[in-house]
């Protein structure tokens, strides 16, 4: 066994040496063969032959010297490698001679592989690549949200899980480091980093017990915040910074790629667990839980335990909770939870970009089938010289694979550029999105995809070219194919390409129509000529309610005096801005129970001018006035849909509400307003929110009983002058020193940003549809040109027998439209079945909208007629004398 291995290795080594010293070996081989020829010549000269006869006889006895050289070289080299290199060199020469064909084919493949490479980068980063934590497969998310009081219960009583909590995040004022800024942070349990199994870059993580009162004055910074705000100061560990007016010691810095629970979180503070603070402990914002499975525990066991834990905890609630609260809670993989609802969007985009690649493959296969017809005489000559069918097929497949690999290389460059576009389709805060890069995994996938693609679109043309009639092809050089089956295959390929194009174009058209409907839908307010500035004092500054009321009153008075400002108001939140403050309420005459718990309502704290600035209509009752101050009767306004849900069939004016629930005073409903799209342009509120109410700012109250501190200044202006925006922001900074003040921006930007992800999705789909239409046009054009080439003799004969040129034009156009219609019908049927999966992305349009389907069919017909025009016109101008003479 060892001897055979040694012989194989020795042979391989000799052949490798031959590759390195090929010229020397060739020279020695030629010298040796010449030496043998001279010996033969001397032997024949002894038979008293002339020199010429002796030389001729010696050559005959030596045989084919060229063949001998080739056989000798074959023994000393890697024959398969040599043939592959020869085929590659020949393929490169062929492509160089047909630059137009090569450019179209390579660019088609590059578009398909580039899009797939970019999408695979996202899918790999978000769905495939494990989370960057210890044993990420053991991390789970406990669905539902829970009060802080539930965390100790889950931690102490769970046998299968080590449970932790992390809030979705909120804004903090960071002061004492130059100009005050607003940063985004998350309240987390002390075991947050331990459960995740995430390393720390500098310093340490939270210790056990640092989420209890008196020990929670610590903070962990993100790498981006440390680098940007603190200039990567290595001495930051141990330093004290001020967050929301509270001093906290910096104890650690996370790694650059750490992003949990979202990529926008810049710092983490301990979640205070203080049972003495009833509101914060039991109702101050429910948070999600996640956990790490204990050794030996399974996700199935954890799911069973979650239900029992929730049942036990519900009995401890100090107020009625709905029976349905977390009734369907379960455990899902943490990675699945982090991706959330964008998983469906990713899969849809991945399927779409795969369709583009399929279309490109069909297009290139169709072009190669046409090219195989042109090369029939060349292939026949190669076969006549001894090339077998497998050798011919191998050569043509090598050409296809080389074409695909070059297209794949260009596709990687296009994919790198397209990746940033694809990222814009997803929320920027998606955890792990920063890990989506074109790395070696993507390169390997792209290379494998290019190889498989080259084989896929090259098999049919290669097999077609190998099935030739040697006699006819060599004798006449005719370009007319005798293999009618391949002409039919090419037609069906183009029909399939058209069908795939229809699916993509229908999807893009449905999304475009949704965007139009969404942009045309009324949000319930008018943002025109309105500037907004966010002002964010620390909450403790509003401990005395009158202090904040006076602050914003001064700001409003000065804002109204700015030239160009006609009206001014403040509000705690704006429609579509991503903020969604809610409070539970008590309704007069509706006692709370497990069947009828406190409704959850969105609430706005505003000054009276707010409705005039945004042009929100009053439908009944009255609006707020300056008389609705802190010491006057408590009043509020509700929206029309809220009134219908809370008091169906009744007059809401005069009804009483306690907001928040448990407050000592009833508030009277004094007016009903038009509905406003607070949550999104397609939805007023999420399902768990019952409606909306407004309070006068001076009377407003959060769930904790405090007046909102962070407010947004709205200014109605007479023009879009940037000087007004600058003056408004300067005013806010002057009136609220040492307070973070945001940039002055048009309110219209809020609406635009609320649908930016949707708009990006549509742009990507439109790009796919445009590429598909272009490739379909190229495919139809190539098919018709192929038909004209194949039927030149027939067309010339028809013209000679009296056929008119319009008749020829109609004949070619009819054939093209027949194939196109087959593809359109197949595509419409497929789109009818598949577009229902777009339902979650559509607004105001059905997935099977007949108008959209009809318009797409008309567009494809127009593309087919346009692509057919030039080759059909060329066919009608064929000279019958020349065509018949050639054949």
C-alpha cells in the first residue's frame, strides 16, 4: 500500500516538475526524436539509397512524429488539466471575438449573482450565522411582556431557564460631557450579560444585586458611544457620568459588534427592582424576558414551564388582569425573535432575487442556443478531426462556466454596492445588520452559484451543438438547424423567462399601487409649513409641575414673536414619530374585572394651538382653551373611533374618565376630534391599544402621576426659510439651557420617514422588475433574430413566390407574440397564486388586483412588440436572390 502511494506521489511530482520546466522538456524531447530519426536515416543509407530516399524512408519508419510528441507529453503532464487550460484559452479567444454577445451574457449573469450575493449577506447575517454569544442555540425569548415584579418569580422558580430582562429602550439625557445630548439606552436585569454569554471589551459587566435600590448607580457604554462621545478615552472606566440627572459610574464597554436588544441602544443601566415603588414595580412599563436554557433542559420543557409560571404569577397581581394576558406565551429561539417580522420580508426579497437569477440563466441559455447554430460548421469540423461528443460537450460547458465565473466576479462587485441598498429595506436598528458584509462566505457561495449557473445554462446549448450532421454542415455551411426540438426548447425557455418576469413585475406594481394609496391616504392632520424641535429636560426638573408649565409657556410666548411664525404649541409626542405613550384608564360605570380590565389609551399632552397647527378637525363639543389650566376642572378630548369603541351608540360629551387609572379625580370629555394616524399611515393604533385621548398640558399626567418633561415645540410658519428653523432652535436653547435640544425639522419629514422602509422595499422590487423586463426584451429579441437566421431561405423563397413584406412582418410578429402570450398566461396564473404572500406588505390593494394584472400583461406585450420590431423589419427586407443563392 505504501509503495503504491509513493509511486502516485512520485508520478505527481514528476508531472509538476514538467509543468515548471515545460520548455526544457519540449526541447529535450525534440532533440531525442531527431536523434532517433538520424539513426534511422543512417541505417537506410547503408542500403545504398540516395540521401533523399533515405530521409523519406526514415520518416516513414518513425511514423507520426507530432503524434509521438503529443503522446510523450501526455505521459509527463496532467492531461485533464492541460485540456482544461486549452479549453479556457480557446473560450477566452471566442469571447474576445464576439464582444457584444459576451458583454450581454456576462452582465446578465452579474445582475443575477450580484443580487443573490447581496441578499445572501443579509440572510446569512440575520438568519443563518449564529448569534455572537456563548452557545447561542440555548438562548430563547419568552413571548409576551411582563412587569418587573415577574422577574424575581421567574428567576427563583424556573427549573429549566436562567431568566433575564431587557427593556426595548428609552431616551436618556447625557450631561456633563460638553453639550447635553439625547442617547438611547436600555434598562436590563443584573444578569443580562451573564445570560447572554457576551464578553465585555473593557471593564466588567453588572454584578448580582446591582439591580437593587442603592446599588444601581452604574452603566455600561456601547463601543460606538464610547468612541464618538468620549473619543475612545481608555480612562473612562470608573468615571462618573450624568444620565437623566443621576450620577452613574461607567463600569464597562461592550465590543463593537454587540447590539442587543437593538442596534440603536447606546448604553445599558440596571433595571431597578424595588417592591416599595408600587407603580414602577407592577405597572411602570412591561418588558420582554429572555432566557438561557439550563444544562439538560429543552425548549419543549421550557414552554411547558412558562405556562405554569404565568399562572402562578397572575395570582399575585394587585389589580385585575385580563384572562387573555400572555395566555399564549411560549419560548422561541432568540435569533428568530431578533429578526422578528422582517423574516418574511427577507424571504420575499430572497425569492425575488432568485427569480432574477433564473431569468438571467434562461436568457443566457437562449443566447447560447442561438450561438450554437452559428458555430455548427466549426463543431462539425472538430468532430470530423476526431473530437468525440463528450470532448465537444466538455469544451462548450467550459465556455459556459467561464462566462458564469466572469459574471460572478463582476456580480460580487455589484453585490457589494447593492448590499447597502438592501440594508435600507430593513429597520436600521435590526440587531446583526452591521454583520452583513461581503466576506469569504459570500464569495464562496457566489463562486458555487456561478459554477452551478454555468453548468445549468450551458447543458442544453452544449448538447444541442454536439448533435450535428457532419456531411451537411461541412459541405454547405448551412445555418439551418436540423434539430427542431432545440428550437422548441428555446421558445419554451423564452416563455418561461416571460412568465418569471410577469411575477416580478406584478409584485412591483402591487407594491407601487400600495405606496400610492398609502401616500394618498389622509393621516388625519396637515403637516404643511410646520417645524418641530424636541426639548428634553430631565424628568426631575418637572417634580414641581408649575416649573415645566412655566418653562414651556415662556418658550411659546417667545416663539410666537419670531418673524414668520404664525402659531406655536407644544406636545409630548407627534403622530408617526415612533413615540407611543400609553396609560391605563378607568371608565365611569365600567368596573374593572378580569373580563373587563382597564383599557389602554394613547395620550397626548398638548397646548390649545396644537389642533389648529395640525388642522385636526373638531367633530363635537369644544377644544381646549387657555382657561383649562392646572387649577381648573379636569377635561380631556377623545377621537371619534375611541368614542365609538368606549361608548357605542351614546353621546361621549360629558362622560368621565380617570386617566391614569387609579387617579383621584375624574376627567370630563368635552369634545370629540377627528381620528389621527398615530401609529402608522396604515394603522391608527396597535391591537392592544383601545383608542386615544388628549389632555391640556397643564393638567396632563403620566402613569406615574408626573407631568411629561420632554416635549416637542411646533411652529406654524409662513415660509420654508432655514433662518426661521435656526432661530427657533436658538430660542429653545436660550430658554432651556443645559437641556438637550434637537434639530429644527419640518414635520413632513416625520411622514416621509414613517414609510421609508416600505419605500426602500418598493425601490428594490422596481429594480428587480426593471432588470427582468430588460432581460426579457433581450431574450425575445434574440429568439426572433434566431428565427430569422434559421428561416432566411424560407423567407427568401416566400418573397420569390410573391409574399408581401407586410405579410412577412406579420408572420414573424405572430410567432413572437404566441410565445410571449404563453409566458404571460403562465406568469399571471403563477402570480395569482404567489402574490398572496405579499399581503403583509400591501395597503389598500388586493394581492390579485385585476387592474394591476391587466396593466402588467399590456406592458409585457408592448415589450415583446418592441423587441420583435427590428428583427422582423430585417426579415421583411431580405433579398430573395441572395438568400436562395447562399443556400
